[in-house]
C-alpha cells in the first residue's frame, strides 16, 4: 500500500509538471509530417477533399492514400464498407491535415511519431464500438505485419487500451475537434503574430565564420551560387549545396583601407556583377583606399579569369571612378545595376556630423558627388572612357551640376535594392529602396526616383534638422516611406521586397533591419492609399522553429540583406563588428506558417567547374531564446492555443545513449558503459523499438531469437526505462545487423526479474548456431 501511494503521488506530480510544460510550450504553428509548413495544393485533391485549400498533401500523396484506402477496404463486404469506410478514410486523411504534426506527435523531429493520428475520446470510443478490428489493417503498412500481430490483438479486445493507444488527450488538437475549433483555424496559414503584433518567422543558417560580411550577390546564371564579400577585402564563392570554394573570387586585402577597430566604416563595401555576366564577364567593386595619405572611395572594374569561372583576373583592375573622402565615416557603399542596365552608385555625404561642408552641405550641392545617388553607363567602355553619362540623367544640362547625379540630398545610404516585381502581375518592378542612416533622432527608408531630393541636411526623416534650410521653399524634397526614432534603432540597414517562390505569405513585404538594435522590421504597402504599414519581425517561440535546420536566434549586428537567384531572402549579421573577427553568419528567412506546394519551387542548379577544394558547411547555431522577442507577460490566447503534449500515461522514459560501435565506449561525462548495457537499434530512429543489441567486451553485438520470450524482452525494456515489453519480434522483423556486427548471445531464457540478459540462462558469449536473419527485436511500452 505504501508503494501504491508513492506511485499515485508520483503520477499526480508528473501530471502537474506536464500542465506547467503546456503553458511553457504555448502557441504552436501547424506543421506537416515532413517537418515543413502546410501549403495550398497546385491541383485539388480527390480523396481527401477537405484539405484541397490548405494542408499537407499534394495530388500525388492524395492518390497514394486513396490506393491504401481501397486496399484496406478490399477486406470488407458491402455493409462493413458502409460502416467502417468513413473511419478509415478520416484516419488516413489526417496526414493531409495542416495540424498533422500535432495529430502524429511530430512537433519534435528527434522523437518518434505516432503510428496513427491522435483521436478525440468520443470519436475513439465510437470507432472501437463500430470497427475495432480494422486497427490491424491500418497498421499493416507501417511495418512488418508480424511486428504488430501481438500488439493489435491485445488492443482490439479492450476499449480502454484501444483508446489509450489512439486517443489524444488535448481536446483542441485531437481529431475531429481540430477541424471545428474556430479560434485555432481563424488565421490558419497566415504569418503568425504574437500578442503585440510582431510577425513570427524562423531562420536557417547558410554560412558562418565570416569577417564582417558586407554583401552577398548572385550571378543570375543558373548556377544558384552566391558571392559573399568581407569588409577586409575577400570575396568568396558559395555553391548551391552550401559548400565554399577554398580560393577567393577576389582578394583585395592589400589595397583595401580598413582596421580591426569596432565600427570602422571603411573597407571593401560592395560588389556588383554585370547584368549580362555570362557574356560580358565583368564585376564592379566599391572600396576604401588611401592614396598619399588621402582617403578615397574607389569604384573599379574587373574581368573574369579566362581560366577559372570562380575567380576574377586580379591584373585586370580598371578604376572607373574615385571620390575623395573628407572624413573616415559616411562612405556609403552600394552598387546596383538597374533594370535599365545602368550602374547606380550610392555615396555618403563625406562624414563628420551634420554635413558641415560648404554653405548647405555636400548633399544639397549638386557640384559634388558626395551625398548622392549616381547613374553611369559602363557598357562599350573597352576602348574609351571608363563610363559615359546616360542621355536622360536629370541634371545633364544644369550649370555646375555633375552629370552623374541621379538623386541627391542623401546622408549615408546603407543597403539598397531593386524590386523584382510581383511574380504574377509584375507590379512594383524596378522600384529602388534604400535605408538612409540618420543623425541624432531618426532612421529612414526611401524610394529613389530620378531627380529626387531626399532632404538631408535640411531634414532628418520627417523632421527638420537645419531649420533655415528646412523652411526654404525651393527644397521640394521627397519624404521617406517610413522613418523610425532612435528608441527602435540607431543605424538602419536597408533590405528587400520579398519576391521569392518558397514563402507566398511574404510576397510584397519589405524586410529590413537595424545594425545597432538588431531589430528586424517589415513594411507592407497598401496599394489603394500608397501608405506603408509597419510590423516588427520577431523569432518564432516555442515549437514554431523547432524543426530540422530552422533556428530562432541570430547575431545582433545586422550588416546587410541579400536575395539569391531564386528571390529567397537572407541577411548577414555578426556577433563582433570588427573586420577581423570571424563572427559573421548568413541567415535565410523562413516563414513557418505556409510554403509553396512541393515541386513548384524546385530548381536544378547548372553545373559549376571547380578548381581547388570545396569546404563543406557545418551550421553552428542551435535554437535558444529568441533574439528579439521578449518573454510575453500577457496570458491572452493561451486558453485557446494549448499545445497537445499531454501523454497517454505519466511515464518517465530514460533514453539510453546511442554510441557508435566500438569507437564510442563511454557515456557522457566519461563514465564507461556497463557490461550488459542494452540498446534498441531502429532504422527509423525510434527509441521504444528496434533490434536488441548488448554491450560486452567493448563492443555492441546482437542477440539471437532462439528461446527469447517476452520475459527476456521485459528485462531489456526495464533496463532502458520502459515499464514492459509489448511484443518480441523474431526473424529480424525489426532489422538485421550487417556482417561486421558479431552475434554475442544465443539461447537466452529469462525469468523476467533479472537485471540484464547476462543474468539469464544462456549460451556462452559469442557462441551461437544462428545468423543475423534471426536477430531478435523488442517493442517496449
């Protein structure tokens, strides 16, 4: 009785802890069984019609489920078909549900999934009363029929055990309640917002170990490779598989002016490839130099190597333009080719505070190139001047104005981009967005137009900075589409309008950030009013980003944004803003609430000839506390979004370590594995079932099924922290070891109470008259 009371108290304690965990897990996103977001099928489903608008199945998967249904229903007469068909169909179709991950207990990719979806209690009872003997038919395709023979025979005769196996205790997420819960489904498939309206996204790390990565571009040549520039003066080539070529595309470290000082704005700042790079084979770079102790901005042209498509010819450098910098800051640093084919150059106002140069500052003075957006034509320049002036440049005929000037009144534009346009309508194509770093109070985002005056130093954001200039009626400046105060951030990093394929929810969203605060932000245009709506972006909490390759944290200092050849969006950040610190990482932005249907965005990269070695990519970041999202203090929505993680029984499961054979003989912490330790080896990575292996003499080996019963299986399962053995599987039904694995035990007979198989009656270690075709397996419970 004392033991019973202790067990009862333990169960109460565990149940209480699980309730606390539910509150901690909080709101979860729908996910599919491939650990990716749901989607809208490209063609309507025929069998699981209720998930045609949004779910986890395409037509191919739908057809497979329909075939499985017809195979199962071939066992029924007409009456049985009418009674049980609706249950079988509904259970099979939950693989297509946008909540499949919840129904199959697949929120965590590191734990085993359920074999069948979780049902609500009433539905399970009805299913048992009407069609209980169909369970074995549903389980046949999940493994060997022999594997579940003992299990299903026991479950089908006992309603309590039957529903213990199938029921999901969370009444919100169990089937069919999950379909009818209006609050759960109100915003299904939309980008999730936290209680404060922050858009919750996830990230994928794609490169690391970089020294202040300032730019990432692509060649638009079908190879899907991208080029990453470091402030120090290196440019590296990354292939579509994530590996990096060991030879730099460009090495200007001997020429580039920069220092290891935190916050030094000088260095290699940008690169652009000719829009017809496959035929013209030219690249353009923007970097700081020192000429006779005079600091300058240099824009140079390089030719691609004749012998290597992944290297520039370093001897081919030709200076296109140089601009003297009166101070070490406000260097600008953007090169872009517009859809008109011209090269756009974005140069800062010359530095110091308040643009103090001349009567009105450099930015308002069109006779200097500082504080300007320039536009030049670099085509057909091989035999003459390095560039020419486009005939429609806005100040071409104006006295004392430099003909290169396209727009003016900018302070220090850091990161600009050109909108690809809506994939369907082309709307927005060619628009040029820039983040312009502010002075004392405001940061701004601008849309650049020909001949535009962007107000600096008269204005900072929407407010006056120089009141006398601000009140000048001839200013005629263009206001930003958005400005934010320094309580949100003190150094804007311009971004991109998302136009990729993989995340349809993000189409049209301008995503940008702030270097100092580490804040990710977004703007969405109201096409009717022309106004831009602001939403902060934060990292997904709880289970939202806990899927393979996804993370929910990033380094604070956001240096730049980028898009790949397919239009997917990235940002470059570092944990130590020094040109020599290898703390830079490139992150891909991922929407966990919705994706494009399978196959729609598939791209086969063109082959790339490699000279040198490939350095494989290994991610470093793991999920931890989200970077920008504070722990919520409000409890709103919690009652309607409880996660379904309530287990069927409050059982403590101790998972054994899984060392590799022979080579890893110690547990964590250096403790040696005890002789007689066991493990279950499953091809599916399941922890509660698999081939039985035992550790003897410094190696793992298998056990033959001769004389092995459920009593011996119980010894194995209890050793691993489970309560009992549900089934013992013979004839290698749970997997056969390869020839390199020794058979260590045979003829094992246990009473059931032994501490390990070595305490049972058995043949001597290594002595046997069997093969691996007789490896025994166990299903624990």
